[in-house]
C-alpha cells in the first residue's frame, strides 16, 4: 500500500486490519511517479519523501495497481449556486435529495460525506430520480 502521508486516515478498525495483515506492506511517505511493464503492470516508480532533503527514488515490483486518492467531491461547478458544507458536499433536505434550489436534486458522492460507497450512491440516485419525477408531475412539467 503506497501512502503519500506519514499516517493512514482510515478509521482505526480499518487501519488495524491493514497493519495486521501480513500480506500488506505499507510504504508511508511515498508518491507514485508511474508504472512500468511489458505486458501489463509489473512495477511502479516511486519517490520516497518527495521534496525533502533525503528524497529517494524507488522501484517496486507489483502485478496490479488500484488508485484511490482522497474524497473531495467534484462540486466546484456548483459553487455559489447550491448550498454546500465546508468540505464542498451539496446540502440536501433530509430525508429527500432536494437541494437549496427548487427542482435540483443531489445524489451520490457529491452529497454523501459519510458513506461514500457505490451502493449508497446508487440508492440515492434512485431517490433523486423519484424526487425529480415527483417534482415534474406536481408541477405539470
């Protein structure tokens, strides 16, 4: 596991699971520069302690690569138009998916700062579609 920081930000129980798993090596303070391989992924070019005096380039052997960097909602386009929380998630009027603008509904990762899972996004997407359909019907649109 390649971690850019010197610590994990996951819940404590998830950190404990990763740290106790003998099949997982955690490389703290490493950044991925690129991947290499002839017939697929065979390794990664890393830099340890990027930007520091003791910066070091390292190559590791791997046969797969999954990228997951942060959870910043992609909502910049809506700034100044929809109410959002301090982290940029669109506020909804619980229990609905209504936003601060009539006829606009939010679902998935842009409105969910807690669970951030594909299955919950799909569920709120369904709710938003139902809320939008109800709005269209009630307003004869």
